[in-house]
């Protein structure tokens, strides 16, 4: 059997990793400033992560959600505390799309309404409801596109107000910072306005922190820069540092009913152990602070860079929009300087490194960039 070819691949095969370094099958060394789409939060093969997962695998890898699993309760308590949502409850699943799918479903159950307001250029995943709330018709099949989702421009409160006043919306879903779109931030004023409008119209405010959360922006969740509180927060990616896990943090105002949600694999022993190891490392190594510090270094180093039209983002969630004459720089960074970065179209380079990235590595990247753009 062949693979169902849906990805455009680089002809590079990493076979080993340590922190922000990768080695390919021929032994060539690369620096990873992308973390496989913002997934690597605490570095490749962190010794504490490897130890905890190896030990758990030797004890028990999996049992279903029909029995007690204290690892889930430990994770909920730890995440509530470090994430600033102590009084919320946690539903565990396996991916970002699944987290959003469950969040939308919970909002609809809770309000008894069926419509969702999402934003232009949003990306929420590829499953049924998540892709319906994603503003990209190319990845929506006929089956997925639904009049239940309406899109408004980001940062346009009047447009949101006009829609929500129709009264049939269960939820507003918004990314903490839009990632796939090319790193676009909702303003603090806009988030506060959304909070007010959701309260006024009985709508659940869902903040998708799947890419922007877990410390990446210099706060545990990106929306915490504005001080706004969400009713539901979704998380995945950095949560397991590569072990598949997603989470839905749910306000105490929303009550669970047995059977309302469910999953076979969600919250399994290995996934919870991975997530607990990640939280240990984030706390012990002060990685949220490191994300803020290195992010600030990048911001200063790229201020008025001659290759850039615009530098966007917060902390280690960075979008660098290239001037036309520098399109192609991402390939040069990879093939000539051995730096993995991400992209949003041809024009935007995205940096989403592990939160462990060092000052020395950041400086090496800046030097390599400056050399290529002399
Ligand atoms: C903001 C956001 N939401 C949801 C998803 C979907 O996550 P997953 O690929 O784990 O389903 C992504 C993935 O890029 C994302 O960036």
C-alpha cells in the first residue's frame, strides 16, 4: 500500500532530536525553530519527559474511560493552577480539532442554540465542526460547509454585534492569536468587547489556544495578556510535546451530563503523563518567562530589518512578513543554514520554537538571517 499523498514534503528525514537540535538520517544537523507546527514546547527528548513516559509505559500504557485514572485528576489540578483557571473543569481528547469539536458541541448543548460566529482567516482544525469554523473553503467539503457558521472580520466589534443580536448564536470562537493565517492578534479592546457581547447575548466565548497557548506568548494563554476570561479554552499542540493530547477547559457555569461527551483514547495514561511532564518542565525551567525574554530579543533584533514588511506576534509566536524581493528566504534558511522555520503562504515566515530555545540559538538564527539578507 502507498501513502495517501496529502502533504508536500521536504526531502529531509529527522531521526533524532535533542532540545532544539535535529539530526537527519545522514547525520546532518539542523536547528528547529518551528517545533513541528508549534508542538515541541519543552524541547525534543527532554530527559525528564523521556523518563516519565518510559516509566509510565512500563507500568500501564492505556485503559479506557470506564475506570478511575488519577493521572487525569492530577493533570486537571495542575493545568487549572498554572493556567489560571482553577475553578474550571477539563475534558481530555487527542488533538486540537477534537478539542474545538467538543467545545462547539458543549456550547451548543449548554445554550440550546446552533449557530457559531468565527473570524475571517481563522483556522480551527479539519474535523467536521472545526473545519466549518475555519475560513478556508479549499479544505471544506460539501459535507462540512454549513450555514450554522458565520464569519466576521477580526477586530470588527460592530460586525460581531450585528450578528449576535440576531440571538441564535451558541458560541463565538476565536484564536488567542491567529496562527495559520500568518500571526494576527485580536486587540485587547476587541476581546473585552467580545466578552461583553457574549454576556449580553447568552453566547459562550471559546478561545482556541491550541497554537498560542501553553506559555508560547509569554503568558500561559495568549488571551491573558488582555485580562479577558473565556468560558471555554481549547488546547493541544504544546500540551504533550508531541504525544497526542488535547484539552477543553470548561467554565463551572456549564454543567456536564453523563454521556454528553466521550472518547476512547482521550486522557489515556501515556498522554496524561506526557502532559504532566510538560508542566513540570515549564514550571521548573521557567519557560513562560524564557518565551517572553527570547521573544523580546527577536523583536528587537528584527526591528527595522531590511527584509521585512512587518514583524508580528508575541513571545515565541512570531510572523515575519517578507518584502517581495526576499520571498524564498525560508528555503535558504533551511538548505543553506539548516534552520527549520514555518510559513503562512509564500510571504510570511513563522517562528514557533520550543520554549526552551536559548539566547545563543536565537543569536545564531539572527546572524544567519542577516547574512542571507545582506
Ligand atoms: C489554532 C488552531 N486550532 C486548531 C488546530 C488543529 O489542531 P490539530 O491539527 O491538532 O487537530 C490548529 C492546528 O494547526 C491550530 O493552529
